[in-house]
């Protein structure tokens, strides 16, 4: 019975590899991207790009492990959810009130240490913010929200 269960499990895991996720990034107009719309300082740009853009823009770079089902389903769900909450690629389309709300959420997520997600920073060391980077980003976003 154990042998049949093991063989069945292996067969199932092999079979689900046929179900792939769509890794196509939607077309984006660069003139609507956050980095184009907002005058982002040179020291802040890499923090946002390395820590946020993979899940919160249409510039997602899918890593090698995105080829493994069911990990890829979980990953795709996280990316889609991230873009639903905030998509830097369409920042220019957001109304002023929405931009202000999104910036408030960014500050809150950073202050509470909820973003970037811990599992992401384990695999992507460049996304892990130092305390200094985190504070620089929070301070800058606070100033940006005041200027809206």
C-alpha cells in the first residue's frame, strides 16, 4: 500500500508539471511607470526596484523555481495579489486619492516590516532592506505623500 501511494504521489507530481503559469508581463507604457512619473532620488531607486518591483510592477522576473509546480502556482498568486494592491507600472493611471492611499499603505507596510515579504528576501538578498534603507525609503515616501 505504501509503495502504491508513493508511486501515485510521484506520478501526480510529475503530471502537474504540465500545468504551467503564464509568465507574460503585461504591456506597460513607460510614461505611466512610477520611476518616470515621480522624481525618485538615485539612492531610493535601487531600494524600490530591488525590494518592490518584482511583485508590484509589470516587470516581474520569474526565477528558476517558477518552473516547478505547485511552487509556481503559489508564486503567481503572490505576484498577482501584489499587483492588485499596488502596481508601479500603472502609477500614472492612479487618481490622486488612490496615490495618496497607496503611499500611506507603503509607509505602514514598511514600518510594520511586512514588506518585502520574508520568504522573498530569503531567496532575494538584494531585496532585504537594511534599517538605514528602510528609514530612507519611509522618510522619502512621507515627503512624497506631502507633495501630492
